[in-house]
């Protein structure tokens, strides 16, 4: 066992990378897998795991594509099922490998035992593509290292477009994938700065979710060579800081199958734009680097992270550990034909959840077999790669895609989420990767997408302590309140609960309001504008806004009757919901200027100008951008809006007490009669800011969900004070000052003042 050093320090020992204080864990990286030079760069140690292989060979290459291996070594298995070999650099030079070292593995096992007569492209030794134990060994497939720090290329790319070379089954098993296969890259020892990590509490964060390529690919202010890259994204740190963003959350940056996007430009055929098909969990995606030479992607992503850190912005990445880019069966009724890129060819039942007979993948994702997250070895890879991205690459937090799969307690033949089982990946991640404390400090922010497909995978509010969640019930409640009045019942009590942090979901298991990541829209659905401009999806339209398939038909969207001004009012109201609710708000890239995808709600395959952010704004878009900036600034300036713990009296069960009070439009305290009446669609509340160190002694918010105007009677603002308007999202107030700049708030009046608020709008007042 390694007692006091982390995997990443072992990996780059000569670089003297010190672990953050308190972050070291004895159980991270104990197997020391991967390929790394010794301190003097005189030899390279290769280590790979397989519990079922009977023979493993290492192939070394001088070039990454289109050529045979330059040298081959047989690995030795130890008692822990790690196969290893140490290769002197002098031997590599003698074999003609004088520059970058590219490598991959070939593995034999019970379904295909080693036969000395085997040569590349032969069937010698073959018994079956899959055996009763679920093994899928095929020595004709070169397998990249799950712990490789960079990959040379994707399986499908402009120089190699034949997918069948990687497949098993009768038609493909003897095809040698070696020349075409992605290779691991052995990185030389190096060091570069990630700057000083921001230590702010998550409760104070404003999260900006965006696709890295889409952020700058269409930005004329970024040099053409850097658009769509890590280097280009680094140039947007100042812009996001000026918007008020404290955390940028990138869609997946780990290596994914997306080189094919360049194979067929201006089409959606085979395109993977979003990046949720992870090939390798350590390697930064090469396609997002302006420097794609070996080591270039790693250096460039770290430089980008430093730029954001220097601007005071955390960097989160979307991590996809529920399935991999190897995918599932080529055909649902064919158990033989699967891709063999890496995990499956090394140890299929270790890395994937299988059906009870071990012949097929078990799938709760809809896009391929579940990663076997209950297996300790598969968990090692998850934790080791997270630690690498945290400590070497510099990431501050992770959002986990379909994270319910990380709570699975069954390896094969079933699925069951159990947050109480200490052996799940969910609980191991919290134990070994120190979550950031509630008040801020060192640690990582852990955010779950708390659902998958089928079983008991919908777990909003069901995750263990240490985890925050995308609050899908916040999204659904707020959308329905705005867009489906009279069609779907949403009570005032439900709205009050969501506005005050969703205590029904997070309070009973020891979590706090900030564990609720509140959002109106995300990447996989309508944009904020389209949520209020589209009655239904339009995914089959021509390029560049389509075509794409899939996408939910239940969006709780509405075009507001087709009036553009009303659509913008609805967007202001939805944005105000986020900034005035307890929890952690998340907006999606481009929503600050009313980006539209023309009603496409599933643009996963659109690597197009329609899906990239635009920086050419109309006057209405520019006004909305100012509104967003000022609402973010207001939230950040008023700590009572982002409490660390629950408001006193905020559970919508009564009139409220010390810190938060609920009011009817008439200005009376909301009581059980009001809460229990399903016909009430307007609510107001007042927050006492004195206990939070808030510069405003009181904040008043009113929401009118009715289709007509409602008169609100204002409560007392405090002795000697009056109410001043910060914003009214109604059409009459639209313009560059829809939200007032600090000091320019309009006097409204004192207690008992009547304020007429238009339909489906939010009013925000402060006492001064």
C-alpha cells in the first residue's frame, strides 16, 4: 500500500507536484497503473490491469497511425492481477522509436487462449467471441491503456474511417486493428502551473454551463487558429468574470469519439458534438487543442484552467462514468459483435455491468452498457482519474452525467440504487475526494445529474451527504408555473418550497439549500429563449439547426401566444427565479443573450454555427444581457439570497418566522388555508437580511403566476425605511435598465403601498 502519496504524485514524481493540504488518500492509485518514465527518464514502466487475461503483450510504435509496431514485449502478471513490463529507453531507440512513444496492448483469455501459431489477422486459438463467463478477448484488437494520459487519435477520424476494424463477431474478429487503433502516449515528465484555485463556497457560485468548442468557434474576437479550443476558451475568462460567473462548467473534456466530426462536416451523420462518449478518462480531448502534438492538449487545458483561476473562476467538467465510448452491442439480438477499443478487450466483466448470463450489456443509459461502478477495480479508475484531473489538470469540481449509475449496488443481472451502501462509487468518491466545505476552502464541488433510465434511478433528493444535485423538480415546477397554468396544477406551497431551497428534498438527509443546483434549462433541452418561444420541439429541420433525433416531448414549454415581447418577459421572469431562489443557480451558455436553437431541444449532433454561441446581438438581446449581469450582481451582493443553512420558517408550512415570511398578495401572512388552496397562483415573500450581513435589511419578492394583473399590498420594510424597486420583469419596464443598477432603484413606498404586477412576472424590492 502507498501510505501518504497520491497516484498523481507517483505518476509525475520528478515534477515535484505537491498534493493540496488534506487531499492525500492512501487508496488512490495504489496499483500505479499506466505508463510512466522513471526519474531519470532511462526506462518506462508499463502497468495494466486484467484479472481474466492469460497473456498480455505490449506493442510499441514510432508513429500513431498506419504503421506496424516497432517492438513487442510480453508482460508479467503479479498477485494483484496487474501485468507489467519495464522497457529501457535504449531498447526503444534501438527499435527505431526516437521520439514520442505510442503504445497499446493485445490480450488473450479463456475465450481465445494463446496459440504460438497466432499471427496478426489469424484465428489461431479462437474458441468464441464471448464465453459463459463474459470474456471477450481478441488478440487481433490493439487496446489502448485505460490509464493513458493522452490518446493519439479517436477510432474514427478523417484518416481512418472504417469502424469494422475494431469489431468482434464472425465478420470482423480476425481484422487487425493495430495500424488504425488509438494509441496511448507516454508523456515525458513535465510541470506547468494551474494558478491558485478559487476556494469560494458553492453557495456563492453562479454556474455557467457551456460547450468548450461552442464557446468560441463563432467568436470574431478570438483569433481564428484558437477558436473552439482550450486556448480560445481561456480568452473568455474576462468575459465570464464580467458577467458575474464564478464557475464555468464545460461539457465533457475527457477524450471522446469526435474526430469523426471533421470527417463529415456540415452534417449530423456520425457526429458527436456534446462529447458524452468517453474513450479515456485521463486524456484531455485532443480535438479541443490548438496544439495537438503529444503533450499539447495537456499543457493547453492546464493553461486554460490557469486563465480562469486567475480571473477568480472555478472550472468544472462534466464527467461521464456511467458508460463509455465503446458502446453496446452492434445489434440488439447479436451477442457477438461489439467494439473492442480498451476496457472490453482487457476485462469485460470487471469494467461493464452485464446481463445475468454475462452475454450482453446491462443498460440504464440508453447509449451503451453501464460501466460496472460497483466493481472495486472499475471504481479505482473512476477515483484515480478524478484525482488526476483535480491535482494535475487543476479542475475544481465535477458534474456527473447520469450519476444514479454511480449508486448501483449490483454488478451483473440487475440494477439497484442505494445511497446507504458504503461500497457504491458515490460514497467512495465522497470518502476519497474531499468535498469542499460548506463555507468554502480546499476540496472539490461534486454535482450529480440524479437520474438515469429505468429501475429506481430517478433520485432527485436521494443522493448521500457530500453531493449536490441538478434539481430537476425545481426546473419542472417553475416551468409548469410559468407555462402551464390551468393545465398542470402547481400549488403556491410547491413554489414556496422551491424558492426557499427545496427543503423537502435536501433537509432531511443533512444537506443544505446550496446542494440544490437550480436551473431552468441545460444543454440537453431547450435554450432559455426557446423554452418560452416554442410549443414543441422541431428537431428534424435542416442544417445548421438540425436534423437531430430524440429529445423529450414533455418540455413544459409555451410560446406565450406568439408575442415576442411576452416571450422576453417570460425569459426575464425565469432568470429572476434562479437569481432569487436559495440554492446554486446554473445558466447555460448563450442564455444571457437569448440564444435560440430554433426549437431544437436535442442538438447533441450539431457541430454547427447554429449550435455555437453567437456574439452578434440585437438591441433586445443586449438589453437582456444587461439584465442578466445586474441580476447576478444583485444576488452576489445579497448573501441572504444564498444562505449556507436553511432559512428559519422556510418550509411553506406556516407564516414563517425569523428570517423569511410568506405573504398573500393582500399583504397578509400566508397560512395553511392559503397554502392548501390549489387556486392560488401568486405568492410573495420577505427576507430579513440582518442575520446574513446583507446590505439590505429586507428584500421583498412577488411572483404573479396568473394570466392577468394582480395587486400586491406591501408589508412593512422596517422602521424609517421605504421599498425601492430593483426590477419588474413586465413588458413596460423592458430596456437597458429593466434591472436597476445599484443606487438607481426607484422609490415605491412604505407599508400598505399597493403595487400592480402584470401577468406572469416577478417584482423585486429592497428596503432602504
